[in-house]
C-alpha cells in the first residue's frame, strides 16, 4: 500500500466525514502531485512524524476551518480582526504552528482550490528569466521549492513572521528530498518592518493578504520592491474564514480594486469558486473563494 493511500486511511480513522472527499482527491491527483505528496510524506516520516500525527495535523486544519466557517455564517464576519488576537495562539505557538503547517502542506495536494492555485503558479512562473526572487510568507515552502525547480532565478529569499515557518521551509529545502537547492535564505521578520535596498525580479505572496490588518501596506511595499519589468504573483481568499484570517474580502471586486489602486496591472487571473458553484453563486452565497493573479507594475 502506497504512502498516499495509507495517509488517507489514517485520516479517515479520525474523521470519517473526509472519506468520500479524500477518495475523490486521490483519484483525480495527477502523477506529478502524487509523486510529490508521496515524497513529502516520506520526508515527514524520516523527520520523526508518523502517519497518525500527519493525519491529526490535517484534521486540525479541517476542524478549525469548519468551526470558523460556522462562526462566519452566523455573524457575517471573521472571528478575529487583529494580528494580536491570533499571534500567540497561532504564529508564536510552536506546537500549534507545526501542526498547522504540516496540515496546510497536505492540503496543497488534497484540497481542489489549493491544487488549482499551485498549478496556476507552476504554469505562470517565468522559466527563462534570471535575477532575484522574493517570497513573502513562504509557510511550508512548496511555492518557493516549485520556483527553484522551474525557474532560472539566481537567488531566492523568503520573509516570514513565524519562526516555525522559517524553520520548516529551511528544512524542506535543505533536505535534498526534492532536489538540490542553493542560493536561498529565509529570514524571520515582519515584512512591513523589513528594510531592504534594491529591487526584485520576482515577488510572490501566496495567501497572506487575508492574514494582515493592512493589506494595502503590503501591496504598496511590494510595488516599491518590484522591478518595472518584474513578475509579481499574489493569491488571497474571499469569504474564507480560518483560524488566522483577519481581513475579510467580500468579493473579487474588492481585491481587484485594492491591487489596481496600489499601482499594479492584472495580467492573468484565476478565480476558484466553491465546489459545484459558479463564481457568481459563490459570491452571492458568501461561500469561500480564492483568487490568484499575476501582475505587472503600472
């Protein structure tokens, strides 16, 4: 029995409601993602995790998200709205953050919206441009790793506010399990407090805007760091409550208007609706939706 099926069965032991969902996710998974997920599970096991602990990490993400979705449907707002409300329980809580990152990494292969966004990133990352790559909030490290595997950028830098995320990203890139990666560094700091001279040829920020109190400040800083001909990739969540989501985007227009007001041109966009719903139905019903964009500097 392969590692993906073993993990699926372990998850179902703790959450039987995931059975049909996971069967479909595994059935539709392409060969590349299946190989990557298998390698990730093996990597985790080699580092001392067990299938049981990985299943528990995934279940934590599922149940925390469900709890916050129920709150959102009842109150029409996210449970928290400031960084201080979630910092100690999430980002500064090493035990929780470890589970959160492992669960989130697994969702990159098992949740259709995360699969679509990762594939969009893989398709859109420039293949032949050299230069400097910056990622804000690399989290579990998969986006940066894919950039290293597919692009010709010369140096890679990650900035993350969580020490746990920094450690996990460094570990996966240094593991040699997914390739031989060099010329990278990950630093732990608040992006808005970070001072850097010079500009970047590529800037990536996946699923961060909904985690911050002032998304406009992040976008303006990215604009100041992006070269005029640089590649910028962003994603965010709309009406998508989670344990650490504090900024509520209610529709795609709010996201687009904010991005354009900060001096960007949207070159390409992916909208991921709620399962079996159109984009219009998803917005009308205030169901979770994701948006991914590649940008140019206006």
